């Protein structure tokens, strides 16, 4: 898709002198100007095909290789200088890259009134050094469209002669003024350049306009005649018209085959006798200078002018649907509604820094490649970025923000990067009109580019179906190129230095699952996009595309099939708590109901259930702020219902169970892997359908599965839904009324139930992100059977027989096959919660006991030491069941507090979950579990004075100071909290003491 440059190469010939139709004007400029003389002549225009080695010409304007005319042979014979014997060659091939069949025309200045608009435009685009005006195609395009041709130049000549230069310029400029009397500054400059060129270049070549004084000077300085030889001619009134008559007679004499001598020819023109020497010098000069130097070879801008004509038509199409000039646009960011139009459209953009960096770095690399290698790029260097992720995680929003960030600050200095947003979904899917007309996918893409620009100008989403119908009616079966469309947009924007960012959303929608390009619009489109990147525009723009869609495998496979290199850009599926807070804080500026969100316990409880899922967050916040007096509960129930309807699906139970297990264990997977080996259904397929979301694992090419609790509910077995609801969906919320060990007991029961029938799970997967030794991490369990939950009636500790008395009856350890989660009796010298019934692969006969330690939850200390924990570990090791089997005890610390003095090498019988890995371990349930751990983790904006006193060193007085300082909107962060406390508490000592106490505590703001 190369945009060709048009260059004219000056003829290099040792025999320039005497050429009638080939010498470039530059070869005689120095002589003309040093002698202060001007020369010209009359003659036809000659055109030759650049593929031809035999130029031909006739009196008509354009010729092909097969029309060798008599007049050309006549003029060719005139190239023979009889006196010198030197034969002058026809014009040489110029270097012009308009097309493989580029035509170049030889124009005669004294026939300029017959020049066509195309010829005039082409000549004006030549360099000044070569006889042109150094205008660009964009400069002359308005003139060309207005049919500015040879007669137009003649009008300027007459205006300059009759009046003056200024009048001629004003008259030309008035021709292009709009209804308000204004003219585009660029066009005004172009008009001035044209009038200058006419005055200084064209008129200097029109020897027919010379008076007798100018002719006298030319004959003495150029023709080499003496004063005595020139004097009779001067007295006879020999002027420019006389020179023109001589040229005419020379051509006519050659054509008729007459044998007039030079003296006779002059006598015939002047009607006076002249000596042979004067006649010969005069005629030789006319032949070798006036006739020969009258010609200029001009590469015709055939393809480019056609391109410009298409651009004009595209501009006119855009203008009929727009209400204001594009350059006056001030609401550029409204264009994103083409991709997405919802309550969350303009949420603060957060948590996408890494994705943005990958994309922009790719663009910088591509741009640098053009700077280094020019326009000749290797296909292997063309890398096309694409985003593929589950529905609702913010792909479209990322496209929008990348575009606007580049628009606000482009990495290419002095260049504007203009964003265009297209989609093959979201209300702009392939239409019936496009299908009926069997429109090529590139044309459908171009229609959406134009639609995007129209929406941008008008600041709203327009009638897409109407614009498609009008486009098809206007352009019918024409095949337009993106270069033409972007050229039209560039012209409308009136910007010289401009790049384009093009976001292509829902790209997977045009896939047909065929491998051949001709049968798969997506693959064909990607090939087209790659070719545009491989053949960039040389002067005025660079293209930065970004594809997005739900189906990763579809996009990746088709990009590979297009023979260009794909670059997958990962997107975090769920937003972090801090980023969710940033979004809500920003919304609170326009929605007063959200201003106290931090101190609204009920609102925050339901907020946690979305686990940072962007679409869920959007639905919930919209219901909360836009409905008439809704409560947080009703907002949640409505938004959760809407969300589940949108993500409603029927899934194979085995697949659902396996997906839940992957979500809980955070095992890494490849997108292309089958979820179950025997079923051809991949993780990518599940993501495409919205069953799960995939996050790129840290420092890995693998992915982890994730999903918000509000949607995960649908994947939970009916029997387990009550415990899931109790843990995470309960509508009764209070801060400090929970028992941490009760919630851990329930959580582990749910967790192990969801992992039932899973085999070969390592302890590293069973306790993801927990601290443990390498040996412990590699221990593998046999298949987990059914899971049961109960409470011990007596303390489980020390040495016991094979039976345990529980609320579910006696548990016989010699016969147990199920995983049993037991809450121990109070004050037992063993784990608060015990997991019994799991079997190690390497030691299946051992009685494996996991001691879950929660006993520091109610402690007044802000942290624990490993030294104290070691005491508990030793007591746990003493648990022994008096059977034939060995008892293996493993202690699992489950705390939200930090643990100091941890050894470098964790003992093999210990697993630790503390402040450092608490959130990672609980994953999508982290925010809820932190809330349950409210006596270890201070939710400072949600507690009351009484609840504050359960934390270390926060006595009644200090709790009152906290409540006094806390604004109705809550503390935003630690820095904000410290600032407010220092402001509200006048006693600096107390303020400092309170800040120091709070600094020792894990705080959720």
C-alpha cells in the first residue's frame, strides 16, 4: 500500500543544445539569467510512457507507444543541427513513481493555454529548480478540483499585464473564498505561489509577449547578432509576435518539405530583405534556444490526482453528515461512545498501566523502525498488538484510554496522534446492507472509520445504518483504500503532522472459522492491516492499530495466518481494592450519595462481593446512585440479578467443578489447554463465553483463573450454596461480631468441598501463596473424597485413641475416607480447626492432620513472633492417635497479622498465611475474609468507638479521638488520616501517640 512520491529527474545528455522537445528547463537557466534574457517558443505537448523505450508524440496531448505521428518525425529532424552535425537525443526517461505505467508529458510554454488541469497541477508540483512551483499535491488539489487549467493561467497573465500582480492574486484568491468571505490559509498561500510562478517563470518563457526592445536585447545577447545586424530588424518592428511567426513557418516548412533558406524564411515573415549570415544566425538561435528551451518534461500525477479526487469525494460525504468543521472539535473524548456507552464509560482509568506500557512500547519500536529503515520494512518486523479477555473486564475502555493518552501526549514530538474507534459489535456489527452487497471487509472497516470520524465531529453517536446505506449508494462498487480515507480526514483536520491510532473492537465477530483468507474476513482484514504497516506513508502519517476481542484463540490464530506477528496484551481481570476506591472517590464528586461511601458498612459489604470486577462494579454503582432512594442491599440485588442474566449459561457439571478448583488453587494453565482432557473445551473457550477470567501469571506465559464471587455463585453445587451464601452473600453485616475461627472453619469446609474428586493436588496448590518449605510444597495428596464439617465435643490434643467424638457422631480414624473439617473444642492444645482424612500420595497409610491456628485473632498484640508460634507448633506435634498408622501433623498459621523473626528456612511441618500473603491466599474472597478478620485488621472507616477498643493500645480515650477525627467521608489513606488527626487533635503529644498506635495496625481504608 505504498504511497508513491512523484519525482522528476533532469535529463542528462551530452547533446542538450538544439533539443526541441527534451531539454529540461534547468539546463539553460544559468545562461538565461546571467544574460538577463528570457527565451521561449511554441509547440505541441508530448507524452511518453515510462515503460516505453521509444517516445512518440503528435499534435494531440497524450500518446501511447503505437501512435508515432508525422509531426514528431518532423520535429525530430529539426533536432539535427546541420551546421554542427550534432544529433540531439529525444527526452530521457524521468524517475517518477506514480505507478508502473507512469506517463510523463513534454509541455510547450507557448502553448500553455491548451494545458489541461492535470498537466498544470503536475507542473506546479515540480521543484522550483526544475521549473515548477514546489507545491504539494494537497496544495494543488483544490485548484485541480476547480478545473484550474491553461486558460486559468492565461487569465492570470492578462490580469498581471492589464492591472498588476496584486490584482491577479486577489482575483485568484476570491475564487476560493467561502460564503463568509474567508479562504483556507493553506489555499491562500498556494494561490500566492501560483501567481508568483506565473509572473516569474511562465511569463518569462512567453517570448510571444516580448516587445521589440526585449527582442533587440535578446538578439544581441543570445543570438550573437551585431548592432548593425539587429538595427534593421528593430526598425521594422521585430517583436515577440515576429518570433512566433518564425517558429510557425519553421514547422510548416518542415512539414511541407519546402526548401526555404533561412534568409527567405525571415523575409517571408518580415517582408524585407536580410543577408544570409543574419538569417542563419537568427534561425539557428530560434531552433536551438526558443524552440528547444520552450519545452519542459513533466511527470503526470495520474494516480495521485485520482487518489485526491477520491479523497475529495470522501470529504464531501463526511461533510454532508457533520454539523461543524472538524478543526473546531473540542469534545473529542465523546467519540469513545462508539465502543461503549454506559454508566461506567468515563470511570477513572485505573489498573492498566502495564497493558498500556506494552502497547505504547510496541508503537515506539515500530515508529523507530520506520525512522531507521525508511519505508522498506520486512514483514517479520511487523508486530500487531491485540487484547483478548473475558467480557466485562474493560477491553473497550482500554482501547479508549490508549487513544486519548496518545492524543493528549504523543511520543512523536510535534506530531498529533488522532484516535479513531471502530467496532464490529456494540451496535456497529456487519449490517444486512453490507451482506447483501457482499462488501469486502476492508470496505466495511473503512465505513466504520468514517462513521467514527463523523461521530467525533458531531460529538454523539450517529445513525450507523443510515450512514452505511448512504455510503454504499455513494461509492457503489468502488474499492477505496484506508490511505485515501485517512488522507481525506487529514485534509479536513488541516493538520500537516498527524498519525492515527485505530482501535478495532469486537474483531472476533468477523471470524468465519476458515483458514483461507478469501473465506475468512478476519484473516483477510488482518493481512490488509499488516500490509498497511509494512508499507507506511512516507510523509504525513503513521498508523498505530490495536485489535480487541473476547476470543483469544480466534485473534491469535488469524494473526498468525495473516503471516504477521501477533502481540498478546494481557489485561488484569479484576481491579484492586485501592483502584476501586479511586474510581468511587472520583464518582463522589458528581454523585453526592457516594461521598460517605467509606463509612457505609452495608455499601462496602456488597461492594466486596464484586471483587473488583469492572462490569459488576459499574452495575452496582449505577443502581446505587441513579435509582430513587435505593439501599445498598436493593442496589446489590438488582445489579447481581442483571449481571447473572448477562452471564447466564449452562455448563457441564464436571467442567464447572474443575473451573472452580482452578479458581481456588490458582494453578497456572495455558489458554489452549483443555479443562478436562477427555473434552475438547479449552480455558480460552471458557473465557470467551464468560465462564471464567484469565490473568497472566507473574513472570510467566501461563495464566491463572479468576472470577468474582457474585458470578461464581452460579457455578457452586446446589448443596453448597447455603454455606457460600452464609460466608459471602449474607445481608446481615456488622464489623466485629464475628469469630475468625468460625469463618475459617466454614471457608475450609467450602474450599475442600469444591476441590472434592481432585487428585494429585500439591500442598502448594492447596495453600496457594502461603509460606512453606520446598519439601512441604511438593507433598502431593491422593484424590479428595467427600468433605464433611463438624465440631469436636471434647478437646482434641495429646494422645488419643482412634475415635473422636463430634457433633456428627464418632469419627473412626481407621475407617475415615472423607475429608473432615473439625472445629476443636475451646482451649485445646492443638489446632483451632483440624483437617483429617486427607492422604499423602507417598504415605497413604499415615494419619495426616492439618492444624489450622486462629487463636491469635482476639489478641491485643498488633503482631506475632515466630518464637511464640513455635510453642504452638510443638504442642500440635504432640497430637498422636494410638493406631497402627503414623500420625503426621502439619501446622497452618491463618492470621491477618504480621509475623516477625520468621526464619529463613521454614520448618517442613509449618505453613504460614499472614499479613504478607493473606490477600493472595484468599484470592477473590480476600476483601470479605479481611472483613471477617476484623479484630486483626482494622476497618477504620467502618468501626464504632467500642469496636476500636478491641485493637492493641486503643483504649476508650484513644477510640474517642479516632471517632472525633474521622470525617463523615472517612479517611482516604494513611497520609490523609495522619493529616486530619494532627488537625483535629490540638494536643500534639496525643495526636502523635495515636498516629504511632495506628501505624502498628493493619488498616483498611
